[in-house]
């Protein structure tokens, strides 16, 4: 019974909604005045996210036999997890000698930034995009077809990807709103809620990935 529930296509979605909304509710109602402090680097949400990526690396090492026929994909998962951990640790703000945002378009468009740094960081970006592109080409067709077949891993992956995309949309919304309204910022209470939702979504990403790996591990063991 427990295994059946764990392998339900709705398990990841249910867990994410219950834990995510529960966390948001506790922070919003119990620590309302501290929300913006809790969402900055070095605070509890950031620490939990970093811990999640460390755990994800250990889990990937533990289940490596499940990917004996997909070792390249497994290696890409390791690489992307390390990139996410380093990003959460803020390494991007310490890489360039002239700019604190070396992985954004304005870094490459600024003529004052050294060309060799542009080559290095551009190459890293190409590796990341290449890894994501490989995964998309290899698995996207299968995931789309199996989504309608109520496949567990597909639905769990959809939850992970949706949470990640939504967190990025929410992250950019305050800036886009300000640009669209001639410099007028969002109301503070709206901005506070968006920050909490965005950081909470990002915090759960590595744990959703861990859940998917264990679901995949159980399914492989049954085959």
C-alpha cells in the first residue's frame, strides 16, 4: 500500500503542495515581519536549499547503478547539481574581476569586461545549455507521451520543471513590473509574498529531484 502511494503519479505534486504551502503558511503567519530577512542568502531557506543539493549528490552516487544504460545522463545530472549548489552558494558573484553577474547577458555586452572572462563564462554556459539540451532531446518525446499514460516519473518530473520555471518567472516579475510601470515598484506586501513563494519553490527543487530518483530506484528494482 505504501509503495503504491509512493509510486502514484500524483505523489510528488501532493507532497510539494502540502509541504510548500505549509512552509509558506508558517513563515507568513508566524514570521511575517522577518520574511524578507529569511529569504536572503545565508538564512534558513538558503541553508536548506544548499543542504538539499549536497544530499542530491549523495543520492545520485547511491543510485548510479540505475543509470548503467544512461551514464552520460547520470553524469549530466551530477554536473547540473554541482552547478546549482555553487549558484546557491553565490559563487557567481566572486568569479569576475569586473562584474558580479558573469552569467547574465549584460556581462557579455559590456565592453569593459575582459574578453577572456567572457570566453570562460560563455563556455561554462554552453556546457550547461548543452547538458540541458541533451536531456531535452533524449527524454522530451518520451516524457510527453508518458505524461498522458500517467507515468509516475514523468509526472514527478513535470512538477520539478514547473516549480523551477515558475520560481524564475516570479523572480523576474518585480523587475519586469517596475520597467513596465515607469519605475514604480510592486506594493511591499505583494513583493514580500512573491519573494517567499519564489525562494520556497527553489528550496524544494533538490528534494523533488531526490524524490524522483528514489521513485525511479523503486521502479527499477521491480523490473
